C-alpha cells in the first residue's frame, strides 16, 4: 500500500486522541501500559511520543479484524509498515508485543484476529519486548480484565481530512485502468500511483464506501465524505464509480442507513457500475460533453478499423472500444502528449498484445503504436538552449552602444 493510502486508512480508522490523558481515562489497561512506557521508552532510546504509541496500538486493533487476508505477509504489511510510520523498528516491535497480549485477552476472537495472531507470534517470539506483552497479559489475567470485543473506530473529523486527499491522483494511472477495463483486462485492486480512496475502499466498492460512511453520525458528515471522495476522482474514475457514489448519496438523503435497506434499494446497480463506461454518466451527474482524456464524445473509429483488421465484427473488442468513446489513434495522441515513459511502455504493451491476441495486428496499426515510446522520449529530452552572455562578460558598455550614432566607429 502506498504511503498516502496508508496514511488515509489510518486517519479514517483510528485518528486517535492528541492528548495521552484521554487514553488513560477509565482504562486500567492503558494506565498499566502508560506506566511501563514511561520507563521503557527512554531506557531503549525510543524517541516516539507515548501518544503515538497508543494511537498505533489501537489503530492495529481496529484494522486487524477488517483485513480480508490477515495471514498474508504480515511481516511486510504490518510490522514493516508500522516501523516506517513510527520511524522506529523497536517501537513497532513494542506495539505488536502489546497487540499480541491484548488479542490473547479477548474473550472471543474473530476469524481474522485468530489467523493474524497465529502468524504474528513466530515473528515476535525473539523480540526483546516480549516481556512487555507478557507483563500486560499477566496483569489483565490477575485482575480479570478482558480486551473489549470490538474496538470502535475513531476517524478524523470529515472536515479535517487533509486537502491533498481531494486532489485527483495521476490521470495517467486512471486513464490506463479505464482502457484496461474497457478492453477486458484485469484491473489491479490497488497501486501506489492510484487514488488512495480507491485503494482503501477496494476500488470504490459499495460495501466499503458504505462502511466508511457509517463511521459518521450525521447526514451532513456522510455527504461531505462522499463529496470529498468524488472530488478526489479523475473524470475516468467518475465514469466507473460515480454511480455508486450517487446511489449512496441518494440513500443518505432519504435517511436509509441500514445495510439491508441500502442493498435492497440499490439492488445490483453498484455491482454493474464498473461494467458501464459512459452509458450512465448523465444519470451520475457527469457531463460527457466535456472533453477529457476518457469522457470524450468523439465517435470511435478505431484507427480506420486497423484494430479489427478491416472487419468491424472481428471480435467484441471493437464494441468495448466504442464504449470508451476513443479511437486507438486518439488514445495514442493522449499518451504521446501526457504520459511518462513507463506509462507509454505499459500502453504500448497492452495494445500490441491485444492486437496479436485477436489476430488483427497489421502494418498500419504497427506503425501507429511503434512510435509511441520514441515520441515520449523525444518529448522529454532536455532541450539545448542558447545562452546569451551578459554585456559585462563580453566587455561591452551597453550605455555606449545605445548612445552611439549609427555608422559611428
């Protein structure tokens, strides 16, 4: 997960308190942890604020039950990621030794927590902070305290979500994904260059957006969150996902917060949203008269039928490109003008592989796509500039030149 998506997930799941005293109120568990940290952090040379340690512990306790793949590479996805976030591998070890103890003192584990605990224990078995977790576990056991069955999320106020999460993320990425979706390619669920909202909501799935919406209690907050998600989308994102967002907005306005009511009212609309690129854009509030990289009203000509080898019914591929409302030649011009070299390479591979797969590669199409990457390289090549030397460097008195009569020596 990218840094931006990781940060967004954290502040949406458990932004936490800014003052450590708020963690200590009515919590014997936190008070015990706090006393231990006061001596342990300086003794180990860990320069992470106590409040950030608490925030990390509770973020992990909220996050783990939501993990769809809790046993997959938790060393990298949890311990390493936490080390980066805290800027301290030792602090991360301390956090997960504490998390282990608190999970072991739950009366009932979810399936995700059970799998996570099994995978975590071998990774921290040799940790020097293992005794910290054992001490916490023994204390909780001795006084008969259990970790709460559900740790409630504590999202950041929707009105304080940083502005950077309103800005569309890399049009190039979204454009490539739109083409892939139109042509039947498998679309990655998350990518470091993708929209962070798309990553943490599993590609704007109805259920995940709904889950985040219900973290907020008022319709104003819920609609503001949807506004923010929509602002973060590029035009090509909106083509795919605005239907889901608009349906949720409509249901919020009608006060329908119950998950069963949500699903019953929307039916399969959200599941079908990704299958339509432009057909429902007007209903979703997208003006498809606006010229953008993807939402373009130009009729697809598919490079003079070059993709279909001169036969329009060669495959369903032509129909999918018609849905995208762009011809191959128009796509290529967009790539040449705006893409990075890596994006151009990916586009070239995608189109050439598709043409070969459908047996419709011909000389015309080959000439078109063969020049994509060289054109991008040429476009980005540093330009040589002619530097005009300053008058002082060539020993000329500019005032004398200005005042001297024409023809005078």
